[in-house]
C-alpha cells in the first residue's frame, strides 16, 4: 500500500517565506502568521494521513454502487465525511455570515492539496459542494443564501454542478434541459444530465443540484441558458426536509479512475427548480465560479504528483539493484539502492522539480484570487483570470506525467495494483479532462484571455518577470542559475505572443493551432519564475545561517534542475507555434 | 465499444514502397511480392478485426482467474487460440525443419502489429511462446529441438520466460533460484519467480518454461546463471505427456492493464529441468533473444497507439461541438464536427504522424534482423543491435503518449470504460516497463551499444542519414520540408554523442544522466529519417500519376507535421544532455 506524508514544511515555506502571506496587504491575511498556518497545516495533515489516505485504495477497489436509486459510497467514507464536518474543514474559507470561518482561500488551497493527495475521490464530494456554495453565495437571493448556505457550509447538505448532457459538453449552447415556469415562481426542470460528480450518494442529508437549463422562449445558444437550484429533497419553510423532488440517479459511470466518487447520470423529470440570478444569464453565473474550480483541478493534478513522487522516492531509496557506476554505495549489501543510478535520479528530479514549483504557482494563483476578492484589485483579477487556464491545464498535464514517471520508478511493481501507483495515474488522468479539457483551457487562454483589454494582463505578467530579474540581477549565482534561463524562457513566451498577434491577424488558425503549446510554454515560464523566487528565498535563508541549511540547499539544487532540464522545453514549444497552422490543418478531414 | 480497422494499405506501403522488400537481396525476401504480402495482410487483418478485437474488452473485464492451481483465461480466448493455431499464424516465421513456415521475421512483425492492436493481452500468449521457441532453437540440443519445437510452433504447447524474482529484476546477478544436478543429467529447480506472463493458463496442453537459475558452486553474479527448460508436464520418449512437474502457479498479479494475460507467481519446488546450452552461460542465451523480444515490445507500444488513434479520429469526425472559426462546416447541423478545431487536429496529427513513422521504423528494424540472420551481415546486426533499445524505448514511450492523446480527443467519453480508450492507455503502460524498463533501454544504448567497436554502428547510422540527404537534396521541396529538418536533428544527435565522448570521459555520470534524452533524441531522428524516406516515395507516387493521389498527399502532409512539430524536440533533448550530470546528481539522496 502506498504511503503519504503531509508536506507541511514545504507548504509553510511557500506560504510564509515565498509568498509572505503574513505581511501581505490583503484583508484577512494578517491572521495568517507562521504559527497559525503551521497549526492548521499540521492538523489537516494529520487528518489526511490518518483518516483519508487509508481510504484511498478502499475507494478505488470498492467503488460506488447504485441500488434502487440509492448510491452507496465505499466503506469508511461516511465516517470520514463526518470527521471532516466536525473539524469544520468544509467551511474553512466560507462566509462567516452563514457559519463559515472566513479564512482566505489560499489557506483552503494549501489544506486542499493534502486532502487531495491523500484521497482525491473522497475530497471531490466537498469540492463540488464548495463550488455550488460559491455559485449560490455570489448569485443567489438573500432567501436562497439563508436557506442553503449554512447547511452546505456545515456539510449537512452537499452540492453538485449539472452542465453536461449527452449531446452537449464543451459547447454549452447545445443544452436541451428545459425549465418551464410554474405557479409560485418556481420552474419544472426536465432533462438528462451526465457525468455529474457526487450527483447521488449517502454522505449528506440533502443534495443541492445546480442545473443549467433553458427557459422556453429564450434566445438560442448560450444566451438562453439559466441556472437553477434543484434540491434532492424540498426544503420546508423552517429548514426541515420536505418531499423528494423529481430528480433521480439513473446510473453510475464505470470509469478509469476516481472510483470512490459517484459519477452519475441524473434524470430530471419535472423536478422543481429555483432560478438563481437572472433568467438567461446562467452562463455568467457559472463563469464566476470557474476560476476557482479550475484552480482546484490544477491542485488535483499536481497533488496526485506529490503523493506519487513520495512513493517513488521511497522505493528508490529502498530497492537494491545494480551498483553505482562511481563505486558501490552499499558495499555490504547485495546491491546499491537504485537512487544511485543517474537515470533513476533524473526521473525523480523531474518529478520533484515540477511539484514544488507547481505548489508555489497554485498558491500564488489562490493569493491573487484573495487579492482580487478581498481588495477589489482589478489587476489581480485580470492576472489570475489569465493564469487560470495555465494553472488548470499545465499543472494537470504535468501532474499526470509526474504520476506516470513515479510509476516508472517502481518498474514492474508500479504496474501492480498493490503498490498504489497505478491508481494515482488513473485518478490523475481525469484532471486533464474535466472542468474543460486542457485543449479548451488553451483555447480560453489564447482565444479569450490573451487579447483581453489589449493584452493588458500578459503585459503585466511580463513586467512582473522583468522587474524580478532586474531587482535581483546583482546576485551572480542567482543570475546564472535562475535569472538568465528565466529571461530566455520569457523571451520565448513573448515571441510566441507576438507571433499570435501577427500571424493570427492573417488567419486565426495560426493562433489556435499553437494554443496548446502556448499554454505549456506559459506554464514553464511561470514555474521558472516560481523557482527563481524560491531560490532567492533559499539563498537568503542559507546566508542568514539560522535556518535549515539542508532544506535550503535542497531547494536550490531542485530549482537548478528545473531551470537546466525542464525550462529548455520553451524553445520547442516556440518552434512548434511558429510553424503555424499549415502543418496542422493541411490534411483533409476525410484523410484521418 | 472501440472499433479496429486493419491498416493493410499502410502496411503494404511500408513493406513494398518504402522498404522495397520484394527487391531486397535477402534470402526469402523474393517470396514477399506485393500480391503475396497483400494476401497475408488481408487474411491476418480479417482475423484481427473479426476474432481478436471483439475479445479485447472481454479480456479486460473478465481477466484471468486462479482456482486450485488452474488458471482460466477469459471467455472466448480458447476458441480464438485454436483459430490462430489452425491458421498456422504461430509458426509463420519458424524453422520449416520443425514445422514452421520459414517466412521472414518482417512479415511476422507486420502481421503482429494487427494482432496486437486488436488484442494485446491475447497476443502475448503466442508472443511468449515465440520467445521461448527462439531460445531453444538457437541454444538447445538437437534432441531438445526435436522434442519441443514442433509442438511449440504448432501452438499445441506454449512457452514462457522466467527471469524475475522478488529481489531481482534488472540486476539478474541477484538471482537465487537453484538448479541442483541430479541423476540422469537433469537438474532439480527450486525457487520463486514472479511476473511470469502466461505462466499458467488453459490455452495449451503443455507449457514449456525457460528458467534462469544458479547451479551451486558456480561463479557469483551474472556469470553463474544458467538457462533451463522446465516443462509443466514431463514429456515421454514418444512425445506424449507424462507426470506433472513440480512447478505451480502460486498466484496471479492484479494489474493496471493486460488483464487478459495471466501474470503469474511461479513456484519451482524441486522441479525437473534440463540445461540449455552451456552451464553458467544462461545470460548469453537470454541475450540472443532480446533484440527480437524488445522489438516485439516496441511493436506493442505503437500498435496500441494505432488502434487508439483510429477511435480518436472516428470520434472527432462524428462528435458535433462548436463551430469552425473560419466558418461553419456543418451549417445544417447543431454544431460542426470537432475535427474542424485546430487544437483537436493538432492532437490527431501528433498521433498520426507518430504511428505511421513508428510502423516504418519497427519494420525496418525487423528487416535488419532478417538481413543479419539470413545473410550473416555483421553491419546489419550491429545496427539493429544499436537501434533495438530505441525501438523498444521510444516507440513504447510515444505509443503510450499516443493512447493518452487519443483518450484526450474523446474528452469525458475517453475516461469512461465503455469507450475502450482507457483500456488502450492501461494496456500500453506496461510496454514502457517490461522487457527492461525504458530507463534500462537508455542505459543499454548509451552505456553499452553506443561505444561498441569504437562507435562503429552509430557512425554507420550517421552515414546512412547523410547519404540519404545527399542523394536527394536536388529536390527542393523534399529538401525544405524533410531533408533540412532531418539534417538539423541529426546534427543534434551528433552533438549529443560527442558530448558523451568528451564529458563522459571525465565522469561517466555525464553520459548516464543524459541517456534517456539521448534515446528520445535518437528516436526522433529515426522517425525523421523514416518520414523523409516515406515522403520521397509519396512524391514519386504523386509524380507518377498512376497511384492513389489522396493517399500520397496524406503521407506528405502527415510527414510535414512530424518534421515541423515533433522533430524540434531534438533541441530540447540536446540542451538537457549538455547540462550534464550536475543538476541531476546535486541533491543528496537523503533529500528526496
């Protein structure tokens, strides 16, 4: 069985030393002093290790079952859910007005990494609830908020998001589910939704479905979509549960991974629903949740990489096979631990140098969300809006890759289910797909975000990189190992953006055919920036002489690997982008 | 359920037009005229489509079961096995002296692609038998050959290879299984072997295990290993089956994929075994099989990519979502097929441009094996020996990547088991691991093959590339689209090899830390060469005007994609290699 260790030291490093949360001028951040974040991370880490991690394989093997409309979650999930509720973890960053703890989102994200690493399928139940909470909180009426939010924050009720239908995935304009007005101001919802995570289960008393549907007579396409609250059980005036609503689970999907989470076909057979916000403005309501939800999926991607890497490293230090080419390291044993072999170490360094920068990147994104929400800073909002598809797309692609690399470290053992590595691969795989496939993220980035406000956000990003380089280039070591490679990579990114402006003008396909590579190129520059920032802190820590020298040295060595061995990918991405649409589009559709 | 179409036209193109088998000066190749290979490919394709493909999902869902020492294969496998036997497919390239058909190995490989694409787990039963056949055929005594080969060629008996033990994977020097001499010249074999593919099953009357074991008193390490034949049932003088031997299946592994193939723990409890070849020279006997076995795994890797791609392309032409940015292509429908979107097409082109060159590369490797075996050409042997780790490592890494890309094309449908895509991903994953992990392939390439005979083989490869470029650079289009990119990539490969010579001299870790990237860099140059050769043929075909113009145009467009979008990876691989061992080895082992 795989093991999991809570990386509290690394999380503290990012929160306190790199992002400096305690000193940030964001309302609520003053609470995040080192002692406080350490205590919360410690407590969450304990839960992750002791309660959630042991249920991860159980969830995978048992999966969920549907019988007579009732979905049962795997053994142990109900108890664990109650433990999480009692600990108040579900409302950590929720509005205190409705019973939440009102902590910054960044803390939720930091804690979330550990909950996801230890048990991604389990954590999705509360993750979906959080998404539904946010939609109601932002767009619901006061009455709706009072009715639903306290119990969702508490976890007594859970939530879902219902977008997809058989004929309608990315293209939400194709939604057919109907919402007919009925007496009393509510609507009759009729239609079928598929791939609804946590659509039905036995963890909570009630399930609050958020459903995209079409009010007859409204505009065609996405402009005619509205968002509805459809509770599984109707809620009486006093908050108690009333009749069962006409929404049922018609089936569970058999999936590659995340077996512990119920992926449901949902039938709405004239169910009663309540409009959230304005009619026909449902898409906008969904969109406001998306940055957060997509950053959450980015967290999932790299978090699976974290736990996979931990197990790969443990295996490599333990497994004896072959001898160090420079001389035996374990001369009294039958062979050396395989971590002595350069190619094994290359593999581990690839994993480690990604996950540590990914953590910093995701938490930086979370901090930008806090800044935008808590101070109304429009620049922060524009920047995080630009970075969101990168966090989602890059961290899930590379997070999945990391699980595959970790599995490879184990050789044949990695292919055997017992080791648990192959579950991380199967679970991580979905993160590249849901909440918008990574191809759709690339389209969002290049087709929408990049050019917004005349490219203001990307220019701000370039300024930010330039300023950091300029402010620190007096340090020769930092310059050579980190700033110069970052500068080169950033130049590649600028050249790619410039190509899109010029060649995309002639033919938009020139930009779209390079969108995926642009997302990756951007991701590498972001992680390069994170490493440069972490390296600066680590150097200062070493120079200060009163910190954990081995820890700081480790950061520098890991960062150097990233700059030397991962960042050069930007050149290949740029070359691909600059080859334009012709090689991509030349083949006739019939020839595929 | 996924579909499979036999790519007979593409296989013919490679065999006849690109490799020119019918005109090759290799004994036996004169038989391979276009009509003959077409007929065999047609027949094998029919079997693959009609018999094997429908059993692929069955094998995955049912898996194998062990009860009272008996392993049952999935429903339908027994009948399919008999069909394959009756068709004579198991002995296609086997020695006619023992009942084989004596066809060149290249034909076996071409047919094998289709059998693997349609059902990899099933095909492994005969694949392992073929490996055991080769070992006995090359190293066995006349008596052993007469006893075992005819029934193995016929498929009445099957075979296995037993190398791995719990403490011993890559490092075969750690083998503990004992072989004690007993009266009559045989040995008592005692020990445990793990991960034995097809170690026990219900498809054949007898199973001939080839087992690596240690004769007491022999040298330590790999120099004291011998190879033994251990039949499941003893064979009487008249060829009939005698007593059950003391070899049993102690358990089946629960794996990520290839569920239809039984992966067994094998217990040898004083089983009777017969030495093959000389005592203590067992490793050499295993090595002679390895080129072929590793090329077989390379075939597996890209073949899973082939079937995955076919399903991705079909989905992309069928699924309606969104509109072409340059104007609706399906204006009367609710949306356009997703193949109109540049990023979907990029994904499909990435898959297609890989698999078609991979096919040419693997079959070229098979042709070199034929040349080396059938003409004794030492240069051909040296070249294929150099290319073998590339065929195995590169085609399986990229083959797996292709299945993941194909799964991505389907979005959420790709994650659902019903589509079958996720099975291709899970099945393809093992190819990167077994028959030597791809890290071990890289070690074999850089640590052993590259420097052999003063680098004679790699220099011959460079000559070959140079000669092809020189012979064709009068053609401006070919030069611009194919030869120039190939030249640049080949230069990167030369620079990498040069770096190894210089920096590896100072510290072998400088070479080993770059071995994996070198394998990939080499792989890209090989596929670039294959595309240049295919492009030349396609251009000639187009110019000739009497072929299938759409087919040739498709080849050129697909090849151009590879050169423009995949080949630039060589620069990144070179940059990584030239960064040396420092970034890889700097972190202390304890810090992982």
